[in-house]
């Protein structure tokens, strides 16, 4: 079945552009377009969309209020946020992702309309492919499509849910890790809001985090996480000395690596090196430096996300003796990055989201 999309944006121009782009994508059907969240809520039960493209800032009812209303009404819909490249827009987008939005795209600000449309098309195509993958996985796991607000066909009797594979969990390591590296992408902010508060404030090691995210948004993510965690969470800065009990978030649009300083001190370097796996920041880029600086005394975690960024890096960290944890399929928004690790036989542990913090703690204590 085609992905049914409802466009929600207060700009007539953006509604038209997004509709024209989606009309060119295979397996997508635009079922309507409205100018604010309130109108979207009034149309959802009639149009029965699978997915909303949801502007962050709108009059009457904005994107955040719309997501909150969807949760209150228990409507099982995917939402792609369409955000401006501003601090206000980025902070609202991070809030939306915490509330369960599937992903977001930026409103481009190139010099020509053609360039803006090209970037929007690339972004929408990529995110909708990931959403379609998520829908297929959910259907395969549970034997049926996800619950929808209204069925377009007569109700079917409940279908049995097949037995799900049990996660593999770890025992304590003989070698204790002195650092943790986390790679994550689609579905990341919401997953991190569940993972990082699970760590106490006195783990006495640093955590290095690559979340695929553009500039401005990574700083907003760090600030939001810092409010919810016992650990200090900050956007990493070039040249700063690594401190324990701190989560360093890679800067959007840059690469992050770890280098040696004076004595045993480690230093963070933020570079403008080329993207890897079309990602900047890249998990692979970070992990190579983690392998070099921490060797077997590191724990690497690969979580929900599209693509295979992290696979090559994990092969390097594993060769140096590092320990690897992968998020399991059932709790991923998109089972791409962890799947690449698991399928390659590079995961020591495969665990659901709610168990990952405990599994990490086993390797550092």
C-alpha cells in the first residue's frame, strides 16, 4: 500500500512545493493539505493518513501542540517535522522529536528556488524511505500493520503476534571501559531521552555521542538532554579537555574525534573533514579515534538509525578489543545502523532500548 500523506503548513507556497515533490515519489499518495494543526486534527479521521509533514511554527495550532493532541487522542501517525534553521526552530524540533515525531527536515535557504526544491526533494525522499522501512518492519514483527485511527476496510479479527526473538545480554567484562561512544540517527533524540537519564552522575568516564544532525540542532539537543540527565551534556568544542561524567555531543555539520594531550589527558578535536557515509558528523569517523585512544577499554553502542554508518568503525574498535552493544530491532525506529552491526557479527550484545544503560554500566564497573 502507498504511504498516505497529509501536508500541514501555513505557507501556501510550501504546501504546493511539498505536494509537487511527494507526487513524484513512488509509493506515496498525498491525501490532502491544510494550514494548521487544528485543521489537520479535524481531517485525520476522514482522510486516514499514515504520515503528516508538519510545520513546526504555525498559527492557531503549531507543530508541538499538534503532536501533543495526537498523543492525547492516541492516534498512531508518523510525523515528519519541517523546521527552519533557527535556534527557535531547532529547539521546537528537538521537542517534537522527544514527543515521538519520526524525523525532521530543514527548510533550505539556498539562493535559487530550484536549489531549494532539489534539497527538499532529497530530504523528503530519504525520510519517507526510512518511514516506509519502519512500517514494513512493524508489520513483519507483529503480523499486521500498526494500529490506525480509522480503518478503510471492515475490521479484521485480532491476529496473533508471533514470538519475538529474545535479546542477548552481557555478563560483566574483565576489562573495564574508560569511555563510551554512541552512534545514533533516525529516532535518536527520543531514544536518547530514554537512555541517558538511565546513567548516574558518577560513572567517572566520558561519553562521546554522534547523532546525525545539522548545525544548530545539535546544540539544542545537548541543552535539552542536559536538563534531563544526571550527567552533564554539552555540544563538544574544539580543543577542550575530556572530562569524566560528561556527554559530548558532536557538532552538527562537523566531524568529531579524540586525540591525545599531555600525559593521559584526551582532547576533543572538531574538524571540517569530508563527510563519511554521507554523514557529518559520522560515527565511523569518531570510532576510529576511540579505537586509537582507548583500545579495549571502550564500549561502543550503535542505536536506531538509517544506513550503515558505524559498521566500519565498529570493525576497527572490535579489532582493538572494544565491546559492542547494538539496539534490538523491536525497539528501533529504523533498524538500519544496528542491523548492519548485527548482520556482520560485530555485536557482543543485542538489547532493547530500556536495557542498554544497564548493559553499558556492566562494562564500566
